[in-house]
């Protein structure tokens, strides 16, 4: 038994929809939404960003015959079972939930939460850039750097990339390193394989690209 993604777990009033800043609402009866903080605590305080957790009577207690996925997505704390959604979210003062990205695509660099997909989205608006993928590389336990792999026309160089992003993003979101490549690796789902890009950068073997 899996958690069915089409199940309605939250709702909001139609009149609450304004512009593009739309929340997923609040939890339906018998379900709860909460936030997993960096220190492992769980909260429903307003404006605290972290991974969105789901709990309640409609939640399964395990994946049948799949202990690995059970351990990955489900955990117990103080007698309550929580599902790790993988979504990065926060609550407003009315306890409505706003999703701001995915945990896998968000990194904390020098106390700044940075969505790597945002960087790629802005970069791909630069004329001549066909595709890009930004990854975070751990330098040590306390520091990381961002590396952007770019597929672009020969007329685009590193200065173009950094100048373009500097006009759109704060300085802490500008990649430290820009690498130009002919292709980007994809996984079995056809999505860019960012984990492989991290391995390539750490290993220095660009022949895989």
C-alpha cells in the first residue's frame, strides 16, 4: 500500500487565491501537516521553512514488502508516524501551507537557502543557453560551492553567464564555477542526473558527458 498522490490532503478557500502565490491550503480533517526543521524538531510555527511532513489516520504505516522505502519516507517521533514529502514548505500566520521547492533541489550555503532550479531557470533565459544544471559540491563539513554545467552556443562564455545571473539574483546565488559541456547526463526517467554531475566534478572525469 502506497500513499496515493491523488488523495486530497489539504484544501483552501477559492477567494484565498491571489496572483501566483497560492498555498496548498491546510490539512483536511484527520490529517496533519507540519515542518521538519534542520535540527530534527517538528513544528507548525509560521514562517519556518523545512521539509513538509504528513501525518494522520489516512497515512499508511509502511510500504508493503519494501523496508528500504519505508525507512526512507516514514519515521516515528513521539508515537506519531510521519511521511517525508520531499517538499520544502512553510506555514503563514493562518496556518496555510506554501510549497517553495523540493528538498533535493534546495541547499543551504553560508546560511542561505538556495533553490538550484531557480538558478537554472534564470540562466536558461540567457540567449544562446540551451540547457543547464546547477549542483552543490561539499568542500568540507562547513562549506559548499555551486557548480553550473551549461550547454550553450559557442558565443556564450563564463562572464556572460555570471553577468546575466548577477542582474537577476543576489550574489550568494551566483555559481562559483561554470562548466561548459556538449551534453548533460540523464537518468532512467529522462531527468538530468545531478548526482552523476556531482560525482563527475569530484572525480574530474568529464569523459562521461
